[in-house]
């Protein structure tokens, strides 16, 4: 659902809702409260902004910045694969996001094309912080998308910030090799153009991750030789050698030869020309997203005495330049789509 807020200084936002009953039944109250608290802390040009949160007797809501360009996953699937320069452009932004989050001890833990959006200007916005967690040392929760899970997570040795750099390596590989449509039922041809560790069975994926054997297609030996070098530095099981986790932190990645011609300051200021901009008809255009029908069934209301979301309300005033400021409660938005 799209809404307009802010009066004369209107901003288009997306309303994301979840039912109380489902969250309580699945014991996800702490989980979703953590996601909201983390989003409320973040202010970064490549991360989706949360403008507020509220609830009624049946749903809880988060008011998020609307990113009109659609899902990164969809654009990658349509393109088949991204060229070296386009892959570099996106990888650099993810690097900036992780560097920023890690300074706040926030580990994202679920990087994948489905969790990245592309705005009208061609720059990315990272969304879905459901698995994100404040981690100062280690945590032991098994979470993530199978093809992107780092080996230390599978071995239950405890994990932290290095898992994000592992997922960056997987993403770079997937962007350059490509993501074609999956074979249809009965098609026995091998799956090609997917992350380096792929299998039709999750256990098969995990075994390949732990085995650590990576096959680099020919494209990596031609135009993406430097990208291959960085992927190897990121996809190492040895945390003492994994880029991003060494003494210089994210600087080792930013100073890698793949990024040697990139101005990081210009990137953060969005002065670097995007290699691709999605087709957008206007601020309220939803054509870059798939249509999902609304449910006809109304969820049960939850009694106020059982309300686990008493501290759920958060408002952030929206200025004309797009900055936000926390307020006691957000004003009621107006539905526009």
C-alpha cells in the first residue's frame, strides 16, 4: 500500500503490515521489535528509511520509504547477468552499507538480490532487516538464505560481522555470472548462473559451502579478473584471512584493485553516474513490482490487555530534503494507491 505523508512537503511511503495474531503465534514479537529498533537507528543513503510505526487491534505497521524502481532480483533476472562495471557499482554501495552498519555493531546477515531495491536514480536501497542483529562479539543463531550462509554459521562456532563480507562475495559472484530463470519441472539440465554453492537440496548446498570449492566461469578470466581476486578474498573460510575482518576492516575491500578507479566520496554523494536506471513513470508508479492480491480474510483482533507492542509507536517527521527526526507519534498518512 502506498501513502502520502507530510502535507506540502509530501513523501511517498510504503506501508508494511503484519498481523498481531500471526506474530504472537510464531513467537516473533522480540524478533520484529528488534527489526524496528534497528531501522530506527539507521540513516544512510543506501538503506531504506523507516518514517514511523503504529498499530491497530489487528495489524502492526512500519511506514517505509517507497523505492519506485523495484527489486534488484527482478532486474538481475531480466538482464541474465550484469557487466563488470555495473556489478562493481552495486558491490561498492553494499560495501558502504556494511561498513556503516558494522560501526554501529549491526550485522545484517541476510544479503541477497531479493533484499535489495533499485531507486529511480539507479542507486540501491537495502531493505528487510528482519535478520539483522546488534552483535558486539558473537551470536549462534542459524539464519540466512542457504546459498549465502557463511561456513562459520553452519559450524555453529559463533559468528559476527565477517558473515556480511562473505555474503558480499556471493553477491558479486552472482551478479557477474548471472541469475537466469530456474529450470522448469522435469528439466534435467544443470543449473547454471547461480551462486557458487548451489544444489536442489539445502543440505547439498551446506556441504558444498563447507567443502569450499569454487568454480569460476570464463567471464572471471576475462573482463572480471579483478572481481575474481576480491571474491576469493571474501569467500575464504579462514576468518583471519577474510577481507573486511582484517586489521584495516572495510578499507581492505575499498582499496582493492577492482575499485581503484572509484571515488568513494562521489559514490556516497551520488555523483557517480548509475550504469542503469529503471523505467519509472512517476513517484506513484508500481509497475516495477509484481501484483499481490489482498487477503479477503480479516485476522482476529487482539485484546488490548494482551498487547505486546505497547512501545511500538514511533514517528519521524519528514523534512523537504528527505531527512527525518524522531517524534512522539506519526501523523495519519493518506492512502494514494
